[in-house]
């Protein structure tokens, strides 16, 4: 990057200001990315827990069906 004439009169060259602004933008985007990553992890945990809950519901239904089958067999005379 070639220096500008105005850089002679400023404390810092123009390029330094651009880099500082880019660094500020990067920090802002990294914070936003971190926040979104936390939300994704929370949603993954929620989905995992929901999946486990669904599996438990299926197991309970299967156990109830087995219980009903046993009752039918125990009372049958024929």
C-alpha cells in the first residue's frame, strides 16, 4: 500500500485506521458468532433431550402393550 501525502500530517497512516476498523469489525463478528454458537449448542441439547424423551415414550408404550398381552394370556381359559 502506497503512502498518501496526508499521512505525513496525521499521527498514523491511513492504512492503520483501516486495519483498526477491520479489527473492531472482526471482534464484533466473533462475539456474534460465539453467541450464535451457544444458541446452536443449546438447541442441540434440546433436540437430544427431546429425542431421548421420544425414545422413552416409545418404550413406555411397548411396555404397556406387553402388560396388556400378559393380562390377556393370564385370564384366558381356552
